[in-house]
C-alpha cells in the first residue's frame, strides 16, 4: 500500500500494483538520465505543463526503482499502465509534489 506521508505513490502496471518513491538514489539516477541539468528544471516543466513523455517515463522509472522495482526502462515501453499515459503523467507529477512540495500540476491546481 502506498503511503503518501512517506512520499509513496501507487501505479498498476501489467495488472500488478507497484509502489513508487523518489529516494536519493532514484533521484541521482533521474538526474543522470534527464535532458536538463537539474531536477528544478524538470519540476518547472511539470509546473508549466510543458513536460514530454520522456520526462514522465524517467520519473516513473526512478519512482519504481526507489520503490524496489528491479526492471529496466525498456520494460516500461511494453507495459500496460492502468489508466494509460494520463495516469502515468499524474503519478509522475504526484511523485514530484510529494518529494518537493511543488504544485507540478500543469496549471490545473495541483495533482
């Protein structure tokens, strides 16, 4: 069960529920894989609603890894995410909100 007080978010992928969390290690991996120099730039993209699918994918992978998932980015390319791309984007934004206290809602009043 995901605990938002522990900055955890749930996502159902291929029929299995996963808990995502942005740990320090997951954040370091996220930084290494981003097209931006800082996480602040990624947060700004989510806040403005100008994020790309690669941003969502990178955040989901980092959150899954922080939650103990042992998969790889390639695994997500074929995964069936319950709720589709919109749910993936919502979960990614919620991870940012919980980890950094930002609205990250793309102008819709938050996640």
